[in-house]
C-alpha cells in the first residue's frame, strides 16, 4: 500500500463526507493504493455514524477507530500511527483546512527526495490573529530548542512521514506539536518542509482555543528538551547544578570562618557568624546543592528502572 492517511477528529461530522470524497478523487487521479484511517477522538456529535456509513460504502479504503472518550489529538494520532500500513503516512486535520491536493507532492518528496518527514507550512494562514501571533512565537522557540532550523510551522496538521518514522516515535500528551522534534530525537534527521494551502474553517470551530494551550505548549517543549538531553543521564544535569551550589556555599563558609578567625587572632572586634549575610548564603547554597545532588541520584535510580532504558533506535542489522 502506498499511502495511509490518518485523520484525528473531534466533532467534525459536517466535514467528513466532503473530505473523504476529495481524498478519494486525488488518490484515484494519481493511481495510489491507499487507506484512510479516521480516529474518532470521543466525538459527541454524529461523526462516528458518518464514519460507519463511509466505511460501509468504501470498505477497501476506509478504516475507523473510535475512542470511548476524548483523549486529545496526540493519542488519536498515536493510535492511527499504530494501525497505519502504507509506506508513506500522511496526517491531516478533519476540518477541511488542509488540502488533499498536496498529497501527491508530499508523497513524492518522501519517496523520491528521501525525506523522513515533510511538514506542511501554512505560509498564508486563514486563522484569527489570536492564533497566528502566539504561533509565530512558539515556532521561533521550538526552532531554537529543537535545533531544527528549517521548519517554520511545527504544528501544521498536514505532514507526511516515512513509515519507519511513525512506527518508532511515541506521540503522547500534547506532543503532536513537536512531532518533528520527536522524530529528530529518534534519529530521523532528514526533515523537510513544503508550503501548503490553508483555508478558513468551513464548519464548526477550533478545538484549540485559549491561553493554556500556549503555556502547556512551552512546558511540553521544556520537558522534551530535558528528556532528550538528560533523559538517560539526569545526574549530569542535577549533579552539575548541585556541585555549583555546593561550591558557592563552601566558599561562603570559608569567607565567614576565616574572617572571624582573622579578626579574633588580631584582636579586632568581631561578631557572631550568624550576623554575617554570608552565613545564610552558605547555609542555603549547601542545602540546595545537596538536594539537587539527591535529585540527581533519584533521577538515575528511576531511569535505571525504566522499561525504556535499553530502547535504542536500530536502523539495520545484517
Ligand atoms: N482534534 C482531535 N481531538 C481533540 C481536538 C482536536 O482529534 O481533542 C482534531 C480536530 O478534530 C481536527 C484537528 O484535531 O481534525 C485539529 O483541530 P483544530 O482544527 O480545531 O485545530 P486548529 O486548526 O484550530 O489549530
Ligand atoms: Mg483546524
């Protein structure tokens, strides 16, 4: 099979028939063998009915996965990825904002130009400013942190992957925003971009409004950064900070002690060590330093016990 199309959806009943008809047209015009996997993320409208009807009519091309409740876009993608069988896997949103006409070119970039992952770039976006401005900031940060300098639009729903990629990454929580980063961490470095057409939402409204998407997005980025740099060696992070704090504290102790001894032995007026600000500095730094060290040891213990500890990406064995 050439292509699997994975479509996560939450309450998108109006769009589905049109979306499928459009995909089918594109696929048939290009002679691709394909499957469309609709992942119904706990919709409360009639989306599942529509998927069942599509499936009954196009048994060979349509598959459906129904979640009992709403888990989010990442879990939906994860389950879609597990089920996908095509050589190239394409994800797209169900709301008709992404155009199926991009599929042939995305497929060509993966199969002929050798990309592992090609992300869409909604260069001209039809979303309200309240979405586009935070997105610009978010993308700039993600580019820096991930080191994937050539991507303008991390969170574009329309992406194409070589099958290996999606079978070897684990999208969870709200990590769908950072799939290119996940792929890079798994060793898939040929990541490209294609400018794609974007349309205003035709039916319904966005499922990702509000401010917390912004904060959570940044927190997720920090977790990913931490996991990818120190995930298997937490002591390198905590141990470094801990030592630094401890050394600062130790130097402060020396200053306090030596200056008092010096004053005493030279018959100068001296005061209690607890009157010196350095005393408190030394105290807190040494305590924090020790705690960071302990955190590092605990982190090591946890990572030794994790089931992932010996999970490496092996590309080939012969
Ligand atoms: N979606 C989902 N589960 C959710 C929220 C959204 O599967 O909990 C789907 C949604 O139905 C759509 C895609 O994720 O197919 C992108 O959502 P949306 O279009 O609302 O996001 P936006 O384009 O506004 O960023
Ligand atoms: Mg959308």
